[in-house]
C-alpha cells in the first residue's frame, strides 16, 4: 500500500473518532485533500484511495490539474483577485474564499455568462489578523446579504483559518466562535439552511471537528510536507 493510502486510512479513522467524541455522524464530515504543489500523479494515488475532493490555492497550477483530473471535485481555497474570477468560475466546483462584495459580484457575472450556479463559502478572518484575508466576524451578515443578491452564487458555508499555532488547542476557541457565527446566522433567519463549516487543517482538524467542522482541508498530513 502506498504511503498516501496509509495516510488517508489513518486520517479517516481520526476524523471518525473526533466525530464520535462530539456525538456526530462520521459520515457527515467531508475531507478536502489540499493538493497545492502536489503533482497530479500523487493525486491519482489519493483518488485510488477514495478521495474525491481536492483543494487548490494557485489558479494556474490548478487549471492544469483539473484538465488532467476532471472527474473529481475541486474547491478553490486561495486568495481571489476579482480579475481572475473568469478562470475560477470555469475551473472550480466550489469557491471557499469569498471575502468581499466586489469578488462576489465579479464571480456572479462570470457564472451568469457560463450559466453555472456555484456553491460558495465566505472566508472569515476569525483571528482578526492584519495579514490574512477574510471578512471580519461582525461583517459576515452584510456579506451574506450581498451574496444572496447573486443568483448564481449558492451560499453554502463559512470557512476560516485560525491564527497559526503549533498547539491545536489554541485553535479551539476560534473554531467555537465560527460555530457560533454559523448558528447565529441560522437563528436570525439570515440563512435558511445550516451552513457548512470548513475549518481544520493537518495540525488541528480533530479539534475543529469536535467544535463543529463539517469540512476539513488537509494537505501535509496526507501528501507529506510541501517544499
Ligand atoms: C495549505 C492550506 C491548507 C492545508 O494545510 P495543511 O496544514 O498542509 O493541511 C488548508 N487550507 C488552506 C486555505 C490552505 O492554504
């Protein structure tokens, strides 16, 4: 068995155990394999082991891989410049990094041309970090309204990346705040269905699931360290 296969088996087990600890159905957690800077041949090994969703940060790199592997699902998890939305609309199945109205409107325009409806997540800057993109927590509700005005965007979730900390327990409070944000939106009627919560990476996905993540984005734990 390849090491990628082994890693996937072990990650799936850990996902299941975290879900059980939280009293949740392990089947309700979606694994997105983050494949930035990983070659297509290695993605094939992951596909062989049952992975069917990949996350990419860099547009040009992603376009090449998607052309080679069109039958799996592709999440865009990188920063968005509004002049790149045409390529994003054409290439991806889900965009997780909508962080401002301008980007939502630009993507809407491209999707309308394609006649394609895209599930999108709003990226929240939950740690209020200057260097990070994402809408601030108190501005999420307005961005929800902006996205709802775009008929080709289907608001499907929230996404966040807490401040980097090697101790996964340091992320717990941020994950909890994200869950609170999503629950509030539902309770206030800003959204009519529960939102996906895309949070948790290689170092902290177990904590994220314990706190309500429904989507985890895992790269290095699956493919090894990126160079
Ligand atoms: C790179 C990246 C990941 C995966 O990080 P790992 O620590 O390698 O699991 C997840 N989400 C985003 C937005 C990323 O850029």
